C-alpha cells in the first residue's frame, strides 16, 4: 500500500510514540489506515522488544593480542595501483624481451667478398630508432598507422668522391639499416657517386647496373650482391636518365615554364652538370684510372 | 551574563572526559567505569548489527580494547559516547561482513532459533530476527541506534558520520526495508 509521505511519516511517529491518545486521534482522522497503524505499532514493539536487555557484565580485560583491522581504503587503493603498475611493467618487459625485431642479429652489417663482416653501429642515434621499423619504445607501432617503410625503401643520400665501392655499400647499409653481402667477384673499385634522397633499393640497382652486380633481396633486411647483371633489365628510377624522366613527369603541364615541350633534340637530352648533381649520377673510376 | 556562562559550563561539563583524562594518566579503574557505563549500549549495537550473541560479545571486547589502546587519538571534538558509538558501529559492520558468507548458508529458521537460544535475549519475535538478517548491516546499525540505544538523529548522524538530515533519511529507508522484510516474514 503506497501512502502519502506526510501520512506515512505521521503514522511512524504515532507507532513509535505508542500512546493510546495519539493512536485514537490518528484513527479518528484516518480510519482507513487503522489496520496499517496497528501493524506498525506491533512491528515497532517487536523491534524494540528484540533489544538485548543486558549484556553479561565482566570486568574489562584489554586484549593483549593484535586486533585485526580492515585495511584502510587508502592502502587498498595504493596496493591495487602498485599491482597494476607491476603488471604493466611486466607485460612491457616481456614484450620487449620476446620482440623478434630487437634481435641483436639484426644489426646492419656489410660482408665484403673477402669474407670479412663489419657491423654497422647505429649511425643516427635515437632519431634513427624512432623513425625506422625498429622501435623498442612502443609495443606495437603499427596499430592504426600506415604501413611502415621497408628498409630497402628508406631514402638515402650518397655523396662520394673517389670512394671504394665497399665503403659506399657500407654507407648504404648504415643509412637503410640493412645487411648487404657481396659475393666474390665484385671488384672493390673506386667510384664517385651522388644520390639525394633515393630509395636504397633503387640506388643498389643503379650501382649494380654500372658496376656489374645485381642485388638480390634475401629477406626484408638482407640482400646478396652477385657479380652479374641482367642486360635486358629496365633501368630503375634512381639516377641518370630514368630519374630525370621522373622529374619531368612531376612537372606541372599547365605551367608554361614547366609544361610538356616538344621532344628535345638528341643533343639537348644531356643534362647540364648541375642538374646531374641534383638528380643523381655515377662516375665510374677504377682504381688504376688515375695513373 | 554570569548565568549564561555558568549554564554553558554546566552543559559543557562531561564526566566522561574526566574519566578519559584519568585513563590517559594511567588510571585503569577509570576505564572500568567507562566500560560499565557503556557496555550495554555497545553490546546492543554489536548485537543489532552482528546478530549473533557470541560474536557480539567478542566484538564488544574488541571495541573496548581498541578504545583503550587508541584513547589518545580521541580529539574531544565530539562527545566520548559519540566517538565510542562510531567505533562500535564501524567495528560491528566489519564483523558482520566477515560473517556474512557463513551466515548466508544457514537457513533462516535455524538462524532464528540461534537468536532464541542466546542467553542475552529474552526470546524475541523470530520474524524480527529473520527480517533483520535480510537487511544490510548499515541499515541494521541505524535501526539499532534509534530503537535500541534510543539516540537522537543528531547522535545517530555523528555515530555513522553524516548529518542529522541524512540520518533521518537513512532511518526512514531502513525502517521501510525492515517493514517490507517483516511483513514478508509474517506472511502478510
């Protein structure tokens, strides 16, 4: 039975007072609630009557043992927080420990044709770590991110003058974070080369065409250089003419200064020296050419 | 003016504080006096919340032991009795929670019989005991303080850590819950 709040509260007051005058007065005003009031009076009497009358009175003897007390909320919250932090650190440590990308075998190296292997130290420090596929800080950097750049697609810059081919290859390995292995038969000649912000694989292909080797991709981070070239392979966009052609493709056709022109005369296809420098070129100079 | 001051002094005088000071000075007899004065009320609180006579007796001993050990932390902002009742309510609720699981597996009729068997309780209405068993310890604490220890809403509020108005609301709700449970028990 749902009662109005005022009558409900008044009925409780009357039931708790438990005096005949108040009860008669209430029933006189609200005769429809007589049964309810009677029930409440009985209930309150029973509830009050359930009070333990007297406790057994002994002299108080303080207990000497420890009294168990519930831990305070502060300590419980602190403990839970520390446990959660421990779980997070343990998970992080386990992921780092088992992450194959952090295998020390993945250190960039170059093996020349004499069989000597050189490990390449991290040439760029923390920035290199953050911007390449090796990322020990984040647990999974690829979630929600575009595909990472593959090592052989890393843009590299080579500016050498009369430098040995093996040193150039070592520089490529350093910059791209890859391992290059040169098979016997590749001459360690002295070369001059210039590539600005070119993919490592394209640079290797271009060097290979010019110096008589072919890079074969073994894994995502390893390549084998064999002393042979495919005479019918098309040139790749790393330098020379093919790269110059790519620049032309990027030109704005609507721009009267850059738009498509008539096919240039044969002698005009050669680029000036400065443009070669920008686009990338290779000068072959064998070790004994100076003499 | 002097009459007002005298009246203030007379109302501010609290014999419990004198006893507390004596206990703090090392007089253990003074604590026996406090124990004798409040044992019944503390037992009523413990019994009303824990519901088991033996557990209530143990809880009373723990409460007074705690008070005896921590008496130096009584800051006198409230009356000693209020501080004692607050400790009693908190300690009894802790004890009731510890016993909750084992008690949940005891049939209500058996629980009611156990209440009747206690030497401290003169055969209360079993429906009251059964209805109290179905309530939360916090609700039982409010009912106990109001109906058994006959504290005012102000004192109840201080004992359970809320304002008098909040104590009134809690009492109203606890009473309604008890009424529902009690009417279920008597089959109304």
